[in-house]
């Protein structure tokens, strides 16, 4: 069950930018007293032939299980585990990342995504510009660029 109050929704994958986005989202949720929802979206396998349906179902189950494990591991790496002082939810979904994140956002939510160096908005886990226009009416956006490694 997803929290109903305003939420910080963070799209995650295994990239450095996504890790920074998760760390930032945890801090923002604590600062503003908001619930935190971590979402990993895998692209859904598409097969045009009905004969492939049993295999497609197995692939979908595998991808969803992999997503749940990834979210758990990211929380371990970036926050020492799922923050006990926050209301949290983890979602593993199949589909297109941008539109799915936009669909999850409601008025009052903060949608956080990572942004790679040299990658435009349409090249990361963000929605395309047409979807972005509808998202800005529903939620606030924050993009977290990856931090450079510390100099030694």
C-alpha cells in the first residue's frame, strides 16, 4: 500500500546518478517529513506471439524480483538500510520508466530522478518532454546530477 500523504518519489536504477538521487531523496523526505517511495522500472519484455506468453510471464516475475532486490541493495548502500524514521515504500514495475514515474506522481509529491553527466533529459530515467509537461502540473521535480569522486 502506497502512502497517501505527499511523498518523495525517487526513480532508481544501478547508476551513480540514481544513487545520489536516492541519498538526496532520503534527506528531503526527512527534512520535509514526507513519505519516501523508491521505484525501479524495468522495461517490459514484449513478444508478439501468443506462444511466448508462458516465457514472458516468467521473465516478468524474474524482473520484478530483481527490481525488489536492487531497491533493497541501494537502500543498504546509500542509507545503511531502509530508513526506520521514514514511512517508506518500494515499487518494482515493468514498463517505460518516464511515463510510469509521471503516472505515480500526484499533486504535492516531489519526483526525484538522477541525471548522468552529459545526458539530456530524454536520455535518462525521465519522461519525454510531452510527458514532462503533464508531470509539472502534478508534482514538483528535482534532478540530481552525480557528484564527482572526492579528490585525494
